[in-house]
């Protein structure tokens, strides 16, 4: 009987000890997670996105339910991708990417606010591009109308039309950075210069703009030199 009681006492002590140790470990893990969570939020507020993602990744070791943390990491990555589109002036894709920020649950509100501000900025830039293109198109039409003959008028229109494309080729160095509005205007410039664009895809026009820029030529000159004219 004494041996049984002694064994029972030892067993209870071990059980209590294990329970206390587990509680202590859980409390330390919770404290560590809260510290990392607070640090990550501060890093996001300071635009330190790379560091914030690393901090959140480290915090995964201290929680069982990792869904909320992974959602925050994905939200930051999406915001970084959208910001790259905005940086290269690919405004249409930037707007689409920034709207995606709203789809993440348990994400950072400050990223939602920054995404909305960036969407507004991109929309304003697109509007400015349209206004500038319309202004230059009007100017080139006026210049063409003052030509002395039909042939001289056609030549002048081609040079004037391609002036916009020439400016674009200096700016856009990759096909992905060229907005659709620029592609549409480039196609119009080619058509005005007598180039048949029915079989030329939007991607091909983007490639032509980039290639012409490398040669410091406008898109119309590049098209005619490479056999795209009728």
C-alpha cells in the first residue's frame, strides 16, 4: 500500500511538473509571437516591406493557426508587385494589382489606404496621358492641313504623328511597361502614315516601340525601315 501511494505521489508530481512546463512554454511562445507581430506592423508602417515579411515568417514558428499570418505576407507581396507597375508607369496593370489588396482578410489597413491612394494617382496619370495625346493629335492634324500638296501633307502627317511615338520610345524600355493607351495611339500613328496594321498585334506594336527607342527612331520610321509599310 505504501509503495502504491509513493508511486501515485511521484506520478502526480511528474504530471504537475509537465503541465507547468507546457504552460510556461506556451506563455513564452505567445509573448514572442506578440513581439514579432508588433514589430511587423511597425515595419509595414515604415515601408520596410521586405523586413516585415521576414518578421512575419519568423512568427509562424510560434502559432498553430498560421492562416492570418500567411494572408498578411501575401498582402505585402501583392502591394510590392503593384508598386512596381506604378513605378514603370504601367498604370492600367497597377490599378488592377492595387485592387487585389482589398481581397486579403486580416490584412493591414494601412496597405488598403495606400492602395486606394495609388489607384487614384494612377487614374490621374492615365487621364493626363489621354489629354496630352489628344493635344498632340490636334496639333499634328493642324500641321497636316497646312501642307502645300497631297504628298507633302502625307509626309508631314507621318512625321508629326510619329512625334508622340518617338517620345514614348525614349520612356518605355520594356513591353510590359507600355500602357494600352500608348499602344492604341501608336497603331493610329502607323495607320495615318499608310501602314496596314490589320495583321499587327498589340504585343508586336509594343515590341516595335521598344525597338525603335533603342535605335532612337520613331515608330513610323522603324516600321517602314523594317518592311511594315504597304
